C-alpha cells in the first residue's frame, strides 16, 4: 500500500508527464500510420504474424497494435486511439514505479 506522500508524488509525476507529453500527441507519426496500422489490419484480416506479414516486433506487442483497430476502422481514429493508449501505458508505468519505489523505501527504512 502506498503512503499518502507517495500518492501525491506519483500524481505530481503523472501530471508532469501529461503536461510534457500532451503537446507531442498532436504530432503526426508515420510509424503509427504506415507500420503499426497495416500490421493490425493484417491481424484482423487473419494473417499470421511472422509469416505473411513479416512482423518484426515481439509477440507481446500484438495487443498494443490490435486494441485501436478494435474500436475504429479509420486511419485517423486508429492514430488518436493509439496516442491515448500510449499515454495510458506511460502513466501506468509511472504509477508502477511509485509503487515499487515505495516498497523499496519501506525495506530500507
């Protein structure tokens, strides 16, 4: 269980991440549009990764590519959902680090 002080620190870190990353979400990324989306479309169309598609990412990345495709079929929608999905995982990592560091701090003191 995280202490109140740790929660405040984690919330401040999340706020800093959102303020720092939100402006970057407006930038166009050809990787998302030209690489990730075609892979996800291929998965939805039934092509197996590492065979026909020539998928070059680890298996754990498949759900990351597929989730936005489950909610939209448009390119713009895919990009917007993917941006939000990446921000979600960034904040989840910040919270996880706060939890880990809080437990480590308790062990040391």
